[in-house]
C-alpha cells in the first residue's frame, strides 16, 4: 500500500464524497484544489458504478417506453425529467415508429385528426398534387405565376 501524506488523504476523501453527490470532475478539482487526473484516479470506481446504474435505468426507461408509456409517465416513475427520457428514447422514436402507429402511440387521442389532415398526408393525394404541378409546368392557372407557393387548380378533382 502506498503511504500518502495526511493532507492528500483528506483531499481524496473530500473528492470521493463530492463525487458521490454527483458533481463533475472539474467542479471537484476546483473545490478540492488539485488536478483533474487525480480526481479521476480517486473516483474512477464511483464513476464506473454510476455509469452502470445509469445504463440499467436507461434500459428500463426504453422498455417502459416501448410498452406504450409516454415520456412524462416514464420520467415520473423513474424520477427523471421527461426531457431526459426523450433523449434516451430518441432512437426508438425515430426507428421504432412502425410499432407505435395508431392506438399504440402514446400521443394517440382516439382518432381525432381532422379528415382533411389525413387526406393531405396520404400518399395518393401527394402523388395527385405532384402530377397536376408537372402537367401545368409548375405554373398557376389563374395568375400565371411560375414556381413559389402554388395551389392545385381543380380541373380534375382528387378522388
């Protein structure tokens, strides 16, 4: 065992206590008055343990999110903010959207979307609209404007 001076042992104990409280290495180094590498060396085991605990919590949050809970509910149960939960689950939100369509999605409100919204978001409508723009060479049939913000003129209505 390495024999350390008393003041080093006191600094090390103080640093470990601050680490347990959750302060960053930089803040601990400023408070204790020593280098970041010393703090890292003294507190490495604590940081590893906290990292493992955080990974377990993230796994649990993702599992709860996949079961259909929204980020506020998950955050409330685990004691974290919904913002943290959203950050942890953003890959699920982006990539796992197929498994969360319709009533499986936490934002589902019993199908209250207006019909016009559903129609305008449909592939068939977008294809029809693009066909009309190509047919008219991206030119307004009323004023002759080329490009910009155009509305589809309804010579042939969408079905």
